[in-house]
C-alpha cells in the first residue's frame, strides 16, 4: 500500500475521531446545563424544606399554635374578651 493511501486512511480516521469527540463535547455541555438547572431546583427545594421545618418547629410549641389560631380565626378562650380595632376609612387615627 502506498504512502498516499495510508495518508488518506489516516486523515479519514482523524476526521471520524474528531467528529466523535466534538459530538461528545456538545453532549457534555448540554448535560452540564441540565445539572446546573437541577442544582438550582434542588437549592430551592432545600430552602423550602428548611422553611417548612422551621414552621413545624414553631407550631410544635402550644403557645405559638394558640397565638396563630387566635390571630387567624378570631378564637378566644373561655372568659377571654376580644377587642377588634378597625382603621378609619380616611386614614386618620
């Protein structure tokens, strides 16, 4: 086999390898983008989870739970009086 054909075969192999490497590089970039998106979602979910755990901890205290029930549902205990302050329409005190 002459050196010309060996060179042609070598060039074809280099082109095929280069094309394969380029496709793998593109796929790697796409996957890195997806990983970044998933990490951002994971961060948001972990933050939300921490907030929910804080709320659970807050509501496990009976005094806090009672305070929230009173403020949200106008609940009052027996013998307790309630005062509701309504702001004036024109903003004067």
